[in-house]
């Protein structure tokens, strides 16, 4: 079975966890239909999309067609069984051609925003500059 997964952070092409993502990328950039808050949180500067429609703005990302094994790898990375972590939930995204796609996304638990420092956000996209914040924090010790 295949699944459509919207990725907005480290699973995107060119980011540190893309090697986990064995899905087939659909061409183009996609944006969430709903405005949603995307933050950079915690000591690892993780991208954290919260399921709070109407807050933030449409978030940019990539859409992948993923098989069951690939989905299991992503679920493991995103630690969906841990409380206060990520949950895979339905989402609608819009392609560059205006087409709306039904897919799933990993939403971060809103409670994490009280547990970990929020470094940035809400943001319209997680970029390489945001990813570099993690590397700087690790280098600083």
C-alpha cells in the first residue's frame, strides 16, 4: 500500500534525515491548505508543526509517495509511540498547480512548546539556515 506523506523538516531532500525517506517525491513545492504554526524547538532545534489551524501561515514542504516499509521507518524516526512527540495525522496540501491533495503529516505535540525552548516561529518553511542552528548548538557544546 502507498501513503502520501507531506514532509516539512528534516525528512526533506537535502536535510539530515532524508536518508530515512525512501519515498518517491512528487514534483514541486506543496503548501498546507490551512495556516499552521511551524516552530524550531528544543536542544536539537527540531522543526515542530503544530495542529492548530488558523495560527501561523501555510507551510511549505515536499510530498512523497511512501510504501508501508518506508512509512514504518518514518514512524520510528518520528517516535510516534512517545507521548509529547509526533503524531501522524491527515492533512490537505496544495500543489503549485492549485490541486489539493489529501495526505498525512507528522504533527508535533503542542505540549512540547511548554517543555522545550522555542527558538523560532511560527515560520512559513524550515530551511537549511534553520537546520544549521542545530549544528551550531552542537558545536557550542
